[in-house]
C-alpha cells in the first residue's frame, strides 16, 4: 500500500449514487392541444436548457407557423426510486473505489451543503443555475456519507474547492474526483472517469491542446483539454455550462470554446497568457455597456468587469476564507498594460 492520502470529492457519490438509484421520466401536456407525451429528460423534450433547442419540441414546431414555447406546457416529474439499502450500498462501494483506485493508505471525504459564495458574488449570470429536481434519495445518501462514512461537510465554498485546499502543497495527498476544474489547480489529481491518465499535477503553468472525442451519436469532434494555470485562464475566457458562466454572456461577438483556445494557445508564461486573456475580453467588450443582471438590476460592465467575474467563478481559493484575487492587481504586478 502506498503512503498516499486520498482526498475524496464525495459530491460525486452524493449525486452519482442518488441518480443511479432511480428511474426518472417526465410527462408533458399542453392545456389546449392534444399533446400528452412521455420523455426521459427535459433535454429530450425541449433540448438544451439555456437555448431551448434541439429536442422534440423543435421538431414539432417545424410544421407550425407559430412555434409553441416550453412555458406553454405542463411538465410532471415521474420518479421510481430503488430501495434505499441498494442505493446506500452503491454509495459505500463508490467511496471505497475512490480511495482504492490509487491504493491509498489513508482517505478523507468532503461533501457539500448549501450554496457557495459564488452565487452571491455572481451578477452577470446566476451561478450554477440548475433547474433539474434533486434525486429522491439524495438526503439519505448525504446523511450516510456524513454520519457513516464520516465525510466532512463543506459550506460557503465548493466541495472541489475544499478538496483542493486539503491537497494544497501536500505531495502525499491526491484529489479524487471527476470535476474538470481540478486540472487547473496546484495539486495532484486522479480522475476516476479517466483512470488511464494516472495521477496528474496541475501545479504548473501548463498548456492547452485539442483531443478527439466521440459523442453518443457516433460523431467525432475535438474538445479543448488543458492542465495547469493555462487551463484556468482558458476556463475564464471560455464558458462553463454546468457552473453557468461565460465570457461572452453580454458580448456581440461570436465566441466559443475554440475561440478561447485559439486566443490563448501558444502562450509561454503567465504574463503572456494573461495578456492574451485580457486582449480576448477587450475584443468581446470594446466599450462599456449597460446590461440587466440575473437579479434584474441594471449594471454597467466593461471587459475588466466581466473578466474579473469569470475568473472569480473559475478560480478555487487555495486557503479557506482567502480573499478574492483581483486581476487588476495581478496585471499591475506583471507590468501588463491595460
């Protein structure tokens, strides 16, 4: 057995075991039309949550002069849970697998409760705006992880953030999880969904690259991958659909993940990478503008405002309670003109 300590992101188990322990569907009806359909997910019905496109409704609307809106329908969630003992057994097996996968001598788990400080801090888009109902057994699984498996409860901060803090500057600690954010953190990380990568370290300037990925429909496309601080800079200049922030949220410029990649790739140090990131945000927001925040308030934004908020959403605090890192101060220290 190695001398490693596995620092486990138990949110993977909280959601993984809970969702796996139930069969879900939705029943969709329209109040005036003869529509009563059953779908596996909301995505099957109306497509992407934010774009509301790509699902059954888009195809249905192709034959109509006036398209129907998702808001016109009533959606009923149907949940058929498995016995709780089966779900808890799965949770225990998942936890054991997450520390035996690196043959760790010791292990410690963390589990999140409540909202992180980023929800209050966010203004442009609501942080982690996830409408899906929580799984049936999630409270029981959470209690089991906390009381039986002795996972430490994380509040205010994110679970992966607390895991990063526990691993920070400790060469014998390895973060165990699946979140892509770990690749940009100064710690060692084992991705349980990519065991072939082994233990990787994000404690470096790093790099970006393109990797081919086969989608469920068989289509092959390239996705942006990265490691180290370069991955953090990429996340800031790109978007995160799960955490619901994106650099181009109020820009008139067409922008996507490959745009951010092309803007940053090739940088050789932090000064050049942050300069390229700054140039990207200045391209997206050449002039200040007034917009409506997700809370309904009118706010004035510019490139620095958006860059700072995206960076705060993407960056993990390395020390518990650490104050927000201001990019203006970083650019001043690196003598970057802006």
